[in-house]
C-alpha cells in the first residue's frame, strides 16, 4: 500500500514540478497567453509570469518532494527521514491553510486564480499534505 501511495505522490507532485519547469522554458500551457497564465496561476494582478529562474527553482523543490517518498520507503524510522516527510507534509498543509486566509484572499484577487485557488489549488495541497502524513503513518506500522 505504501508503494502505491509513493507512486501517487510522485505523480501528483511530479506533474506540478513538470508544469513549473515548462513555464520556466516559456510555455504558457494550459492558457492561451502569458498574461492569461499569470492571472490563472499567480493571481496577484501581474501580467507576466515570474522569471524563469523562479519557475525552475520551484520545479526543483517540487521534484525533490516528488522523489522523496522513494527515498523514505523503508527508512521512516530514521528521525531525519521522518522529519523530512513531516516538513514536506507541513509545507503542503500550510499552503492549503494560507490559501483560505483573509490576508491571502485580499492579496491574490485576480481571476481565475482566486476561484481556482479556492476550488482546486488549496484542496490539492491539502490532499498532498495528507498523503505525505499517510505515507509516514503507513511506513511506521511496519
């Protein structure tokens, strides 16, 4: 079961890493223009995407998070591996909670980001966070 969960986490977080890398390369998929993409995924009113290096930095962090479950399998009793797993889970859960905060909602008002964040982005982050917690719990049962 933990192998299946590791695979699902890798796919779920890895897909987001690939998207950020694509944006760093200049793609504006899945939108029709860079301005539409910035409104859809940044949401702070900007008309251009962040610089490529920022997209690549996020892609790298997400890629490490996506591969982490394979490193953690069988090692969850090691304190640093367990701590790393909980840190990753905490980052995703914190992103979810932040996405529903009043401060976030007053700063990130551009549509369609605001609606997509509420309906998709924040719940997805919660799902990924809970997935990493479940991975740790499943590994510790062994």
